[in-house]
C-alpha cells in the first residue's frame, strides 16, 4: 500500500518541493514524479535550474521523448495526465489541487499543502479521500515545526 505523507501549512510550497525533490534524488537516489498545474510545473522547472551546480537535479516534462523520461530522475507531469504511463514508481509529489490519478501505484506519495486558505480547503478533501480508502497518513505540520 502506498505510504502517504501529508505536509501542510507550508509557507513556501515551491521552495519546499524543490528541497524535497533535491534530497530525494541526490541523497536517497529516488526517482520522482511531480504533479501540478502547468504554472506550478513551470515554476518548479525554473527553480530546479537555479539550484547550485552541486545540487542540480536533472528533470524533464512528462511529455518528453520516452528515452529522456526513462533516464530523468525527476519527471514533471501535468495534473490529470496519465502519470501511470511514466516509468517511475518510487515517489510522487503532489503540488496540485486534485488527488493524483494513479497515486496508488507509487511506493510513496508526498502531498504538499500551503498555508493559503483555498489550498488548505482542497487539501482537506484530499486527506479525506486517502483516509476513506484506508491509507495511513503521516502528517507533517509546518506550523508546529517553526
């Protein structure tokens, strides 16, 4: 069963996501799929390019040629796209508003929710979705860690 981490009240969702992805890839050797809306993925793409050369994380879009996707440790995939068609299954990072399609095929899902009211409301519905299906959720509240 997919391990679900729910990281909420994040003051800077983009920055946190990039740090999380960098650590997963560079320190743990994981292959990661990041899902979100096109603007968020553009921001993630730009932020990953701005990491120092030592911290650089190779990445591509989900619609890149198959050989590029297969070799990239991080794939950025638009909400609603068929993430199940991607070769990675280790870690899924959700930056979108919806429950990611096919999340149950991944070993781990990290769902990141900002401290903004709308993001928190839709985040609660995703939490209920996971809980109603019997998933154990590991919460991480940024408000308690600061």
